[in-house]
C-alpha cells in the first residue's frame, strides 16, 4: 500500500488507486498522514474537518474512521484519545512498533509506505542522483486540492522542502559544471517562486560563470524590481553582496575558487533572509537593554519595547536585532505595522502575515487567504527555525498576537506607543528618556566637530530643553550640524522659550510636533479633550481628582481617560495615583489647548488664563484645601469658602496624617493656583498648613499675591491679619503691627475679627517689650462682646504673659490657668498648646516649675505636627531643665524652617550658663497682688 501526499492525495494498492469516500474522508486521512504515525487527537481531527463543528462532530469522525478502515484494512490504529497511521521510518514499520488491532502488512507482505518519508530520506544526504530521485516523487503541490488550516500548513512545509531540495540539486549541478542544464531550469523555478532570493542568486552565479556577466547584472536588476514592486524592499544583504562581487569580477566567484562542499558561499539562502533597516552608527546608551534577548531559553521570546513618541524604540529594537543576528541564523525580519503613520492606517493582520510570509520566501501564489490560514502557515514556516522578527510601531496587542511565532527558538521585538499588556508571556521594556550623560553624548556625536564639548553648559541646556528625548536631541543636533555659523548657545536660546522649542525641533520633514500629533489623533474624542485640558494644569503632576475637576468629570471617568493616555505613553506615572507629562508633551498639550485651528479644541479650553477649566480647578483646590486644613486647625480659617463650580468629588482625607500628606503632595500645585488666581480665600484656607509646617515663604508669597488681588474688605482684613501672624512667627513685630492696623481698618463691623486682631497686637507689643501698650490692646480685646471663647482664652493667656514680665505674679498665673481651663472646656487643642507655652514662659520668669507645661505642650505640638510650637516647647524645656539636648533638638527644627530663632538657640549652646535671652533672666522685684 502506497500513501502519496506529494501532490494530490492518493492511496495505491496493487497499482490501483483506492477511492476514499469523499472530501471529508480525504481530509481526515491527510491529517493522519501528516502526523507520520504520531497520534492525532479527536479534537485536532474535528478542527481539520470543520471551521464550525456540528454537535455530532465526534460521531461523524467515528463514522469516517470506520469507513476508512473498511477501505484500508489494518492501517488506522486507535491509541488512547486519538488515532494514528501505522508508518515507520522510510515507510516501513520499525521492529518495536506497537500494533493495537490486527496485522499491519498488506496482503502481499509489504508494509504501507509514504512518499514524503522516502523523499526526506533521500534528501538527507544530498547528491545529484539522490535529489533527482527524491524530486521524482512530486506530482504537484503537496496535498493539492485539500483545505483545512493544519493541512495547508503541513503541506506548505513539504512544499518548502521541495524547493529547498531543488535549489540544492541545482547547486550541485552548477558545482559540477552543468551550467547549461541549470540555466535551462532556473527561469521556470523563478517564475514559480519570484521572491525567493536564493533562486535569483543561483541564476546570477550561473550566468556569470557562463561568461554572461551583463546578463547576470540584468538578472539582479530584474530581481530588485520584483522585490520593490511586491514587497517595497531591496534585495537582502547576501544577494546584494553577490551583485557587488559580479560588478568587480571577484575571483571568489570562479568555480575553482569555491569548495564544492560549500555552495552556499555563492548564493543567498532562503533560510536566512534579512530585512532589517540599517543600524544607527551613532547609537548611544541603553546598556541595560542590550542583552534583552539573552534570557530567552526554551520559549518564544516576546519583548514589547514601549514608550512615548521619539524615545528611541525603533532605534533600540533595530540595534538589538543587528547585534544578535548571528543567534538567529534562519532570518532577521522587520515588518512595519504603521500604528502611527501619517496618511496610512495600521496594517491589517492579514496584510502583515502576507508580508512576513513573502519575506521568508513563501511564493505569493501559495499564501492562503484568511487570517487563520495565514497564521497557521506562518507558524508552520517558522517551526524548527531560529528567526528574529521585529514588529515596528504596533497599534495594539490584537494586531501583534497573530504574528507571534508558535515554537521556541524564535524571538520577537515589538515597538509600540501603547502598552501591550494583553500579550501573555511578554517581557515588556518600558523605555524612558536618556540619562543626562548619554543624552549629552548623543548630542555631541550627532552635532560633530566637538561643538558640544566646547560649550558644555549650553549643550546641557539644549539637552534639558529637549527633555532628554532621543528624537528631540537628534533633531536639535542635526540642525546645529547643518548650520556651521550657529553656536550651541544660540541653539539653546532658541529652545529656551517655551513656545519656540517644538517649532525649533523640526528638520528634514520630521519633527516632534508631528510625531505627537499622530499619537493625539488616534485618541478617542474624550481622551483628546482630557489631554488638551491637562495642558492647562499648573502642576508638575496631578491625581485623578484634580483631573476630574479640570474636565468636569467623575473620578471614575477621569481615571479611565488618564489610564488610556498612560497606555499610549502620552502620560507617565512615577508613583501610584500620580500622573505627569514629559515636558515637551506638556508643551504640546498646552499649544493644543490654546489653538483653535484644525484640532477641534473645545471652547472652554480656549478661554485664556481665567477660563472655565482653570476656574473649575481653582474651586476644587479651594474646597479640598479647606477640608485638609480644617483637620490641622479649623480655627485659623475664619470664613466659609464660596465657589462657582463645585467639583463632583473631593479626595478622601480621614485624618490629620492623610491631610498633611495630601497638602504636601499638592503643595507646588496649590502655590501655582494661588499665585495665578490671587484669591484670598485659597491663601487664607492654606494658613493652617503653612503655620503648622513652618512654610513661611509660601505663606508670605500666597498672601502678598492675594493682597494685590481684587478681594473684598473681609478678604483684605483676613489677609492683613494673617500677614501679621506671619510676622509674629518670623520675629518681625514692627511689620506685624502695621499689618494688624490695616486689618483693623477693614474689620470695623466684625467684632470677632477685631478681638482676634487686638489679641495678636498685644502679643506683638509684648515681643517689642512694650508691655503696658500690650496690656491695653489685650484688655480692649477682652472687653469686646464677640461670643468666641477661643479668642477670649488666648486673650487671657497673652495678658498673663504681659503681667508675668511686669512681675504681677498672682494675676499672671491666674490668667494662664483661667485661659487653660477655658481651652479645655471648649476642647480646643490649638488654643491649649499656645496657652501651655505661655504658662511655661511665665513660670520661668516667675521662678515657678515650668517643666510640666512645656512637656505637655511638646506632646500636643508633636501630635498636631506643629513644628514651630514643637521647637518653642523644646526651647522652654531647655530653659526649665538646663539640658542642652533640648536646645540641640530645637535648633534642628529652627534651622529646618529657616526661623530667625535659630541664631538665639545656637547662642545658648555656644555659651552655656550665659543669660542669652529674656527667659534666662528672672524678673526683678516681683510685685505680689
């Protein structure tokens, strides 16, 4: 019995063909024959027979097997969950072949044979006679006329072996000098396989050796034209090298110069196509990624290189591919998927497979239609090969998935502006901008002539303006190289202006703005709007809540859009929950937000610096800061915020620590919003944070900006009052008194605020040692009917301080105790801390034990994270106990906060036992009343 698959499927017994019972039976037998005696599972057989299997599929397979067994007795065996054809090596049973149901010989005692196995044995040790006999088995394309994914993939693999054997035979004949016969056969083979470089190489070599050098060159020109028309590619490096050898009549092409055992030296082989672009000669850095392929072992290596436009993804992939070419001797392929190509949609999976199959030499006419069939053919072609595939500019994981090889030994480098997290088993490489030394080295190399080294500071400025983005650096350096009269400094000046850098970073038809636009245009409309609006955000980074407020969305909606922008590398994330731009992308987003030309910019983003998005953002930060600062100290606010645009949600701040973390994280943005708006409400809302944390410069900047804004009398009064308090903390009592006087002028009808101002005026007068004047302010404050016990408590406390320095022991201590009792009665820890500090200070002056109030004040200050009060309590403890360690701790805090008190504290440490301040000296002549 003979099984024939090298052509239309045939079964021959006694020189007569056996009818198999129709297409389904033929496909089933073909699947078993392609397995060459291995077991084929029921599921695999069903997959061969139907694209959409019926419910009765298993039953129908059993019926087909039974019908085939009746026609082909003792050939199809059952093995566990599947079936197999009983074939051994060379079409004969091996001695240890297991038989499970009956005899396995034909009636004449011979064993079933398979032409494909006989063919393979003959080509294993190539010779002219053996290859001629092997090719004689072929009657046409393998399994011609049968369809099915795996059947066509298996058939394609045998077709490939046929043409490879043909090439080897032609090679051997040419080496034997049979040039006339080779030249007679080659045109037919090239017509059948026009994209097979090895055949073109054989033709060129045969023509050259026949003394037809001009015809050999013409053959190369014809091949090149074919590749350009069909693939848009030039011939590979081996065929190109052969062309160059013919041009210079290289003696290596003479038949006597080439060992007959190595004919491949003369011609390109289909097993090693290379379609990689050239490697950049000035490639710099990325050392951490250059061994990317070294970890692949026993699996298909899948490596997506992901990053923003211009970060150097393709350059890195091509560089790695060239460096590892020798590890993939069966080919290095480059396929552009055009995920972000102007005027060109992304390449379809079917079209990409067509390109890849042609690259590895599959004849176009044998490439099947349909994605599934092409995937099967592609993976069958790569089976057993070591091929490196570069898939450049992928649009999505769905575009890439079907292009991945199915067997180990191959590797894939994928570049994409999107995150391809849906690719199972992939090892993603997120590509960041270059480190500064590598960025400077790239700029220096591209600019040339040592120009960067001659102006290192200017070169650093250029690289900084380029955001250390490789494409930007290349463009800037190329512009410099093209303009010998420019200096690096002049280029740096051009890039320094925020509006000019993107315009300057364009040369030779390529530019950053254009690259960014390609990414932007592929976004959905809502994502485009979010991207534009984020360009208006003043923060270096931002969270979901502020982005939601800017775009008037819920946090969930905003997060979905931010994550989408993150996925396409238009945003980055340096820590969880915080998003940011690359500097040049931020500039691009700002330009989009401010442009009305051709980009569908929404009206609210064109409203200028005080536009609707900014007002929404301001109102969000005002309300969020109010919530956060109220957890620090509600009493410091003294107003209810009024907003036009209430945000849909505020961050969850359950406690003091959460509030301080949020304020610290958002501090740069809060300062920017406050500076832009000049709003007194936001400045005043932030006072508690500034005061507790000792952020005195921020306190001054926000309040002075608000002082010059268009606030109400109430706002001016509170700003002046807060500036007076700031002066008190920073030891500027005279300046503080001026602010308090101005505050009084704006608060004639506000009894509560007047009482607070007078109470603080009394404290400042006390700092100036004007204690009689201070007592007058404080008694006036205590006489005002304001129904705000905290002010009253602080008034009594400050009066106790004044009376203590005046030597009025009984009144002073009584007023402190009265103030402390009231603060505890109204549950005001903020007032209690200040009163304990005052009681401790007065106790020092009057010779009373001061350690206890200072220790309690220290505990409360640390609990409230109030740095200045913590330092004052430590200073008081040092005075009370004489322990210099307390002064050392106080000095560390005063120094950290740049407080003027640090000099006085250092004097205590430098001159122990010396009366350095007012608290070191007892009050002379105490008056008892």
